[in-house]
C-alpha cells in the first residue's frame, strides 16, 4: 500500500514571519512525518481588514526569505490571489482540491485559535477537510469536552503538538522596530535585513 502523503499548512499574516513560525513548522514536520509545510500568507485577514497590515508583496518576500534555507517549507499563494477576506475553511478546501483526496492535510494552529474556533466561519467544514495540529500558547487552555459538545467530531480531528511554548508576537516585533530595538534574536537575518532596507514598521501607525 502506498504511503499517504501528509502536508502541513501554516497560515497567518506573517507580519513579520519569525523564528516561532519556523520552530512550530519544524516540530510539525518531524513529529508528524510531513512531506512539507506550506506557509500560506493571508492577503486580507477577515478579523483585521487591510488597515495597518504590511502590503502582501512585502510579506511574501519576508516569508520567502524566512524559509529559503528549509527545502521542506514551501510558500503557498492559495490565499494571495483571492478577492476580499479569506477564511481558513475555504483555504483548506482549495488546498484539498489542489492536492486531491489521497493527501492528508494538517492545519497548524495555536491553542488560542483552538480556544476560539467556534467563532470561526464554518468550523465544521474545516475539520471535515483537515486535521488541526495544535501547539501550546502561554496563557491559553482549550476545553475539548466543551468544544466537542458544540462541534461534534472535533476531538478526533485535533492533534496536540508537544513543542516549546511560543511567545513571540508580530505586534511586539513591530513595536521593537519602531523603538529602534534589535529583532535579530527573533527573525532570520535575511528578514531583519529586508525590514531595515524597506523601512518597514517605522511609521507610528504601523
């Protein structure tokens, strides 16, 4: 019997992408035996709009730079060319259509996202097309019993990922740049160089 290919998907604004993203992707890749992890930047997050978000071209370039040294990490434009706001369930349906039914899809997310998944658009459709790989976030705990009562089947679709808690926030990195502080500890060098060269996050309203 042929081995089923497993593909992980890490979505987000990536504004900017940081070492926490890379750590989680690497942990998912190795622990779940994934063939690749797709980094899928969201052009327009439904809960944020476009105000205050770095243009997608710059975010795509930052992701390209962040993952360049990792051949099993790939940049996906699945959301980039979609008009309007994009939703995770729709994203994963598009990827399901792209890769076919023989590929197992894993959406990588934080415990904070699992905690609020009932507020997402069509969460039942999301768990129908992929599994949810959940990593710890400091200060967040999800009650699977309560979620299962309101979203039947979710328990069987959740995979908890043993990984160091990630406590890096893109908003904090933006603040550091505005304050003239170094972010070299938190992002790949090529990303830090791009941010500096393009003058990103310097404006008071960034």
